[in-house]
C-alpha cells in the first residue's frame, strides 16, 4: 500500500510539473493556427470554419460561409506572436506590431500568462502548439492556438 501511494504521489508530482511552462518553452515566433468561440472553430491555416460539438445546428451553412469569406477578405492576417527573453511579447497583425511584457503564473498546477490586468491559461502541446484559454460573458469559452 505504501508503495502504491508513493508511486501515485510521484505520478501526480510529475504530471503537475509537466503542465508548468517556463519562458524558455515560449521563446520564438508562433503563428495563429485556430480559434474557437461561440461554438465556431476557425482554422486559419486552411480558411475552413466548422462548428464544435453541441453547436452543429446553431449555424446555417450560409452563416458558416459568411464567416469563411470574412476570414479570407476582411482580416489583416497573418497574425503571429513572438516571445523574446525578458518576458517580452510582440504581436504582429498584418504589418502592425505591438510589444508588451508578460509574466507566467502557476496556480493549482496550471500555467497562466498575464499582463498585470488579465490572465489567460496557457498550455503547450508537443512543444509546437501553444493554446490560450479564457472565458467571459460576451464570448463564452474561447481558445486560441498558435503553431511554431
């Protein structure tokens, strides 16, 4: 029984540690890949728009097509973020750049990125995809993913 508890404790400690990100994990340029909001998944790499589970009947094919057309014509893409040493982050939208500082905050085994005002949960998958999660009253649950 003691061996089982010890093994379980090590597993939990390792799992928690694996979810904690460092500045080094984020360094480099990341390009916008996907975004989910209001039950709509937008794949910016392909320009394809689909609905997420539970929202299949919420949007007509015409509404989906209108969103796809908006992505291709109205928005100044590509969008990318670059993380530099010293907790510096630069957003590039079209040809416009915005530079900010950030901090990484660990709470309950999850990593959040904050700017002193807002905090967003952030996860890294296979060292090549970074996803930000947040929720608010207007947008509901939102995910935004970037690829290296």
